[in-house]
């Protein structure tokens, strides 16, 4: 049990977290790009992108909570909700990239569409990493550390409860 608690407190460094982010998020992103392409054959592209973005965000947020940012467990509903904001921005960016592509190229091929979509996703991914690391999972780590932090023990236990200088050296 102590090993699990210790694992939850230990957050990976920036480079390791980014490598894990790229591995988890990139894997989900690549799978999503194929899912969007396949689903877009049946429904409008923007709707396909919205559906795939919603599903992939749930999967990626949970993977990031478990592996990328050292939470050691599944993402909380609060983390999922906060992560949804960055996913909405990623959806807007990828949608604008595809709308721009279709407005400038008469009939882009599948390879061109994949390149544009993945490039926009990569750009959005870097921004998402910053938001998730600095906002979404940073608070969870600091709150958890505060819950598991040992309480300070006063050095002088004989001090009177009304003696402010003995109870609080800053007083």
C-alpha cells in the first residue's frame, strides 16, 4: 500500500512526462485520425471529428492520469471535465485546418487530408500537454500531496496553548 501511495506522489520529470504524453496521446491521436477518416465516409466530417474527439479525449485523459503525469490511477471526473476544454480547442484547430484545406484545395487526397489533420493535431497536442501538466494534473498532485503530507509536530510540547510564540514561531 505504501508503494502505491509513493508511486502516486512521484511525478515524472518534464522530459519523461512529455515522452509519455507523446506515446499515449500520439498513439490515441493516430488511431483517431484513422477513425475520423473511416467514420467520415458515413457521416459529415465535422460530426465524425466531434465524435472521435470526444471518445479519444476520454481515453487519452485516463491514460495521461495513469501513466503520463504520475497520478497512479484513473482520471477524476474533474480532470476529465477540465481536459475537455483543451480537447474543444483541439477540435476547433483540427476543424479549421480541414475547412481551410478544403477551401483551398479542390479535391484533396486521403494522404493530404491525413497530413493536415495530423499536423494540426500535433500542434494542438503540444498546447494540450502544457495545459494538462500545468493546470489539470498539477492541482491533483498538489492536493494529493497535501492530503498525504505528515502534520508538523511542535518541538516544545510543554508550551501553553495561549503562548503564541511557542505555538507559532512566526508570531
